[in-house]
C-alpha cells in the first residue's frame, strides 16, 4: 500500500512538472518572436539558427516533447540575449 501511495505521488508530481514545462514553450516562443521583430543585430547565420531553433521548439512542443522544446527555445533565446 505504501509503495502504491508513493507511486501515485510520484506520478502526480511528474504530471504537474510536465504541465509547467509545457506552458513555458509558448511563452518562450513569444519572447523569441518579439526579439526577432526588433531586428536584432545578429549576423545572417545567427538569425537563421534562431529561426530554426524556434521552429524546432514549436514542433517539439506540438509533439509533446516539452523538455526538448524548452532546450531548443532557450538556446535561441541565448543567441538573442533574451531572458
């Protein structure tokens, strides 16, 4: 019984943290879009990488791979200097 309770608590925590990470993705995408709209001083290669990471992050988010999505989006935000 005790292990079943611990398993249930672990599952609940995992689901709750997944929801938090999932909600980060759209917020990060908006930050990236806003930064790109200001025409940041990046070279063409950096801009293309940011756009590719942004697109990848959105696709990963839609696929339910929120941890990977956040990682891609955060990399794009680092290039842009966005927090």
